[in-house]
C-alpha cells in the first residue's frame, strides 16, 4: 500500500504536501504506456474495452477504456505547455497517473 502522505509536490522552493484526495502524476522512464484513473484527464471520448488487465507493477488492474490524455504544465518561463498522449488506458483503480 502506498501512503500518499509520503508524496510532495515541489515547485522551486515551495513544497506542498499531498492530500489523500490527490492522485500523483508519475514520470516513469521505464513505463511502456501512460494511464490515468481520472476521467477528467482525458481530452477525448473514452472508448470501452473488454477483458484487458494491466501487467507489471499495476498487475491485475482492469482497463475500463482507452482515450487521449492531456496534461497542462507551467514551465520555468511561466508559459503553459500541454502534453497530449494518445490511446491511453483509463484504469479507475490505479492510485497514480502514469506517464
């Protein structure tokens, strides 16, 4: 079990502890696919899937659909940048957002 209290959001010198209702966004260079448990992260329709389960570190979690994810970040210059990822699984029982 992951304890969310161990996660922190850091921006320059400001540290914000994560609350239990927050879902971390993890950048994993070894991940084969990006996924999210939040419907609001998807910028396209989520197309239903049948009988797909995740393998690896999230083994056993069920994929409920596929769609395009979109995340907007503020870069160091203060400009918004949007990252869009295509054909990503919607996995409601996942405890993190994974890129």
